[in-house]
C-alpha cells in the first residue's frame, strides 16, 4: 500500500466551502493569522475519499453491517468526516488548538 499524501483545508466558521488549501501546516497557519480568520483547518487525504481513508485506517467505529449499508448512500459517502482527522481551530487568526 503506497503512503497517503495530505492537504490542509481551511473552512471558515459558517461557510459551506473551503477558503484555502495548503500543502503544509506552516503556510496554512501563516495565511490564517495574516487574515485573522476564524474556522477549522483539517488535514485531508489526497486522491481518496475520507470514508475510504477511515476504513483503511480502521477508524470508522461502525458495525460492519451498518457500514455496508452506509457505503451505498451517496450523501453519507460524500459528506463523511472523521473526528480522527487532524484539525486545528482558530479565532481571529489565533490558534485555539496549540
């Protein structure tokens, strides 16, 4: 299995769309601080869906029968996220996470 690459995605509070995508945490945090942004920065796997990544890392926390049903639901698959994803919270450009 080849190693997973990641991207940092910033979502402003109450926004439906990402405001920025970055190859590394330092660049993302610089942009967030510079613009005094409030929201969440999350580390997403590249070239795979989050559900597929969670399954591959055994962090779905669902019974196999339920997961099999959920995998057939496009809304579930397309909107899946995991609390196990690395993420950082910001308020007015200041990290609340570290």
